[in-house]
């Protein structure tokens, strides 16, 4: 009768020890891939949006733009604050412009990874809790097809500029997380040519010759970030905080019609509050701006409200 010779117990012991060691090392390794962002694709895929919403908190943008008549490129700076969890992950920003001129991460100079309309800041440069990125960049401006639209008035040659980033073009104006569920607070400053004035999402808190700084907004999605600037005339009714910004060349005609237009403003505000009463949001700004040649003229009002 044939008998199988017993296996070498020493050999079996060595195999078991190697297997146990490999298993313990695998279990001890950090789950880096579980925290990694999804594969980057064009646009903002749902997988990326959901991943960012899980990992990023308390997003704040502090922006500054220097506006000049006729400029095709507008210099800007951004201080972005975002809070991360105990194990930092990559910061993946949407940006459809030229690579930023400089990047600083938590006070240290850094080089971003630029790929597929994204700026990626690796997790190794970040820390748990609040992180601050500072960037210098340029945004495109033009008569059409740009996030910052420029209009030259044929009547007096004056120039006006205004943003148009609906529905998903904020990332062509400044680096950001361009998805509506990552609402953020905005602070905006503008350097202006002589004789210009500006309006934005929040009231101005400081104005000097050639410069205006706006208060911090309530949390907003990036597609609602907006400002307009130019040699506007501001029209008001007595004892009414509402303002109407109109082109300088049309100021006389606007004065004749401003009373009725301004009277409609509180009616519109009441309707909006009634429709969105569950949102419990109130605008602190009471300015309507008639943006010339605006593609949004098909809305229910020819003025863009700020």
C-alpha cells in the first residue's frame, strides 16, 4: 500500500509565516485608492462631483480682478479656503484657462498638476482642517463666448463689462469647484478705470477712486457669482434703497421710465421670496443692472439683478 510522505513541517511553517506577514502588511497599508479622486474626464462628471462633496467643506473664495478697457485678458488673484478631513485628499479644481502664473499652498510655493481642464493639488501638500491656496491667473474677456463679456456703446464709445457664467462657466473665469452643491462664500474686489462703478452679489463695503471691495456673500453656487462694471448711471427713487444701473448714453430715457421700473422691484422680490420661502434666503443687495447686449435678455426682465 502506497503512503504519501508527510510534508516538510518546516517548509509549511515558513509559508504560513510569509502569508501571515503579507496579509498583515496589506491590512496595515492606508487605503490610498479609496480616497483618490475619480478618473478625470471632460466636464464635471457625477462621480467627481459626489467625491468632492464628500471631502470638501466650508469653501470660501476671495477674488480680485483688474479691469481695463479693451483688454482681452483680465488679471486676477484668488485666495481659496477649504476645510479637509483628518486624512487630506487631493484638491481638484476646475479651470479652463491658461496655467496659473503662481500657486501658493498654505504659505509655500507649489507647482499644480494641470490636466483635462483641472488644477490638482496633491494631498501631500495639504493638511487636516483649513487649507488656503493663493493663485495668480488671467481670465478671458471678449464680445462673445467669454465668461467676462465686453460691450462698447455705439452712441458714446463707453465700455461695459459683465460676467456670464451660467450654467457651468465659472471655471472659465476663475479656478473653482464648479458644481452647484458646493456652495461657497465670496469676497470680491475690483480695480476700475476712472469713472467706472461696479455692482456684485453683495453690497460694497469700501469704495475709493478706482477700487471697490464688496462684502462677503451668503453661500452661493459658483454659477450665480456675478459682477458688472462700467460708467453706469445709478438711478433711485426718494427714500428707496433700490438702485437701477443704466448705460450712460441712455440715462435720460431711463430717468423717464425709472420710477415704474423701480416700483416693480419690491413686487418681484416678494414673488421670489414666496416661491423660494423654504430656502430662507434674503438678498442684502437691492440693485438691478441693465446689462447691454446681454444674452440673458430673454429672461423675465431685461435687467440682471444683483
